[in-house]
């Protein structure tokens, strides 16, 4: 067996997991977990990237001797380096307000229809393209010699080598999903210098070895290679969907819900753009055709506002609240910013003429019903737009711990839900490293190994989908 350190950075916490892989075994253990707390400075909302890097080093020290390291994280955000390779300030958080109103300026040069046809990426105000447009006149960007996406920045600090991993690059809105290369025309028309980016890397490519200073700080014996994985955490999570065949949908749950299909080619139609589906790149030439849904961020923000009550008891109380009494659009950008989430959800229900949830249990049930409804809509729309029917929905990520949400998703979709693995991003990260070292075969082989070795829970749909159709119509009438 060989051991692989998977650095998996989420929007609220980071973790270093150790995967041990053998001919027919896959074990995952947590070595270290650490918070990811953004900081609001006078300039705006920023990631505390030095704290994250310190957490990575602590995690590698706790992991012990490993055969390789891989890093995945959230998408779109980046750090800028000067000519000496030094970081020019903390990376801007995608929830920062600097991109407010920027999309309209971009569309004045490249209409939204053309932008989608060229890049296949859904509209989200925080896409890297809009961030770079917002930063165009900034001192930092004018001084920058290199732009590295978050996992590539941390890889650079570990190894001294620079690269841009493809699955994460595909979230910048600067990649052509047909060629899987940069969209030079779009970048040129918007005045974005693609020379800022390091050369593209594929999942499985070597990304250097740990620097001597890193070895000394972590106590590891070198050489320890670093392997490029699906560095967008969703790409790693989808690689760890334990599916057989092609007729499946997936929902990667956590702070966000990413619901969609795995395809062989992008869907670049105007109808797809209007439905706000994205075409991000996955392993082995695949396309992650999905819709972004606000996800458990809604509940996380409410729990924070309520003073961190015990989640298990809250979910038990929510299960007793009548179903579908009130729902909100869980994909609405109005819920993107932090703060006052219970009040904002209640206000959305009030404006739409629905009963206003008041207690934590009522608001929690509204959130979970709304997420299940959004999952239903996304999966139904994806099948229709891609002409790709499915028989089962795989739910992976942190939301697999929420049995009520999994059951509601099965009920809403009218399809069985298979929940697990919970640490899908870390497992996908480990599988790519193991494959790069010859221990695992192709994507299908890795998924079969997951099916044999990871605990999975199946939820069968209960009841009629008519109440969900009625709730869907209620939202459409707003």
C-alpha cells in the first residue's frame, strides 16, 4: 500500500487527509483539520492565505511520511505575484463586492450570448474573468508578473514550481471547453493578459517536489513529489462519485450544491445559457455540466446567526415541520452575501406571499425543502438540455451527513439517491495521485474501487412528486 496526502480546502475549513491505497483497498483518515476564516479589511473581504498555508504545513507534519501530495480547493480566486515571486497581498474573496455591476461592463464588449458560446460558463458575478475586469486599474494587477489560482499558489509555495491546473482553470471563464485550451479571442477582446497564467497542467501531471525548507518544517524525508490533481474541489468530488455506467446525476453538497451530469462534450446552446448551466472540465476529457445552487451556506449562515445550536436537534425539529409550507429560490444571488440570513429568508417568503417561517426549525425546514426543490429542477433541466436521461442521483460531500436533505432530494427528484462518500473531494484527490503512480486504472476503475470500499446509503423516493411540482410552480409565479 502507498500513502497519499490530500489537501482539501473548502470555503469554511481545510483538511489534510491521508489516503492509503492498495490493490483492492482504499482507506482515508483525517490528519489535521483547520478553520478557513475570511477577514474583512478596509479594502474588502480577503482570504487569510498565510493561515491556510500554515494549516497545510501542520497537516503534512501530522500526516507523516507520504508518497505524494495533492491540493484541491474552491474555484475562481487567485493570488498575484511580483517579479520576485512574492505575493502581492491576500487574495480577494469571491463574496467581495468588487464585482458588483462588472458583468454588464463585460457584456458591453462581449455580449453574454457570445461569452457563453465561447467559454460555456454560467453567469456568476465572481467568475475570475469578472474579478480581473474589476481589478483592471488596481496597483496590484499592474505590478503582477504571475497569477496563480489558490491550489496552484499553495503548490508553488510547497515546490517552487508554477502551473495552472486545467479543471480549476476552466472556472475562470477564459477556457474554451471544446479545445480545453485558453480562449485567446475572449481574453484579447477584454484586455486580459493570458501571459499572467502559468502553463496549463492536467490532473495527474507532476507538479514538483517539496522544497528542502518544507521538508525541514514538516519532518518529512524527501524527495516527496507533489501531483496535480483535479484541483477544483468539485472536479475531485465528481471523480469520486461511485457510479457505474453513464445514466447518473450527481450533487456535490457542502457550502454549495453543484448539481448536474458528467458528459463527453459541452452543451453550448442559448437555451443552456438561459438556464444558467456551466460546462466545467473534469478528468479524462469529461465535462461537468452543472448548475450552482447556494447549498448549505444558507443553513450555515443561519446556524451562525442563532449562536451555533446543536445541528442534530435542529434537524430533528425541522423534520416535524410540515413539508413545503414555504420555499425560496436556493439559486438566487440575493443569498450570496453573508449576514442576516434568517431575516432574508423570512423576507423572501413574505414578499412571495407564503407563510413566513419564524422559528429556527421552520427556517431550517424551508431551507432544506428549497434545496431539494432546487436539486430537482437542476437535474430535470440538465437531462432535458443535454438529452441525457438518468436513473439515479449520487449525493457526495458534506451534505451526505444530512439524512433529511438526502431523503427530501430523493422525494423531490422521484429517483433513488445514493449518498456517499462524505469526503468525496479528498478521495478524488487521492485517486488521481494513486493513478499517477500506477495503483489505479481509469476513472471507471477508481469508481469501482470506491463502491467496494466506501460506506454508501440508499434513499428511495417516497410519496408523489405532485407537491414538489406545485412548489416549483409557486416559485415560477413569483
